[in-house]
């Protein structure tokens, strides 16, 4: 929209953690490459892969509303739910991060009816400025 109709966009639901959003990490551009698009709309909440947990229903509903708005105005081609290791917002094992990111991606597909691919991925920790993007699943 607004003259950018030729740009392919995607939505990333990821963590608010500052470490992911440092210039050195270059997360936005890496996610665009990962999803094969020009630009990424970011929804950032602490521990996004934990949004299916009991007690986080209001946060989940808010994220769904924000994502639904972006689907409507930006016609995105794809989405990703990106959890990360060493996450204070969802402090679980690495294996649980992978499983929970997949569960949230699957739930997002069901609740939004989004026709494109919704991927689940985890940013694996190497250092505060070095994270590896690991694809987990696609719905
Ligand atoms: Zn986090």
C-alpha cells in the first residue's frame, strides 16, 4: 500500500528482546531473505512462542488483532513465528522453544485463515550478537 504495492511483504511475530534487534544481528533483513520477501512487518512481544500458555490469552488476542490488521492492509505473502533460545519471556528448553513456536504458528494459521505459509523458527543463541535462524515447521 501507499505506493509500495510492488513490494512483497511478510509478518514476523518475534520477541521484544533487544539483543535480536541490534544492527549486527540484522534480523529484519535476514527474516526477509528467509521468507523470500522485500520487507518485514514486526510484531514484538516477550516470548512469542509462549503465547499459547495459560494466562496469556489477552496477549494472544492482541497479537492476533495486530496481525489481522496487517494482513488486511499489507497483503503479506508469508509469516513467521520466531522464538529464541535464552528467552526471558518464555524460559523453556531449546526443544520446547521449537515445539511451542510450531504450536503458535499452527494456531495462527487456524485463527487468521491466512492463505500463505506460516513458518515456525527459532533463533539459536551463539552470542548476544550472533543468532542462527533455524526453520522448524511450516503450516
Ligand atoms: Zn525473548
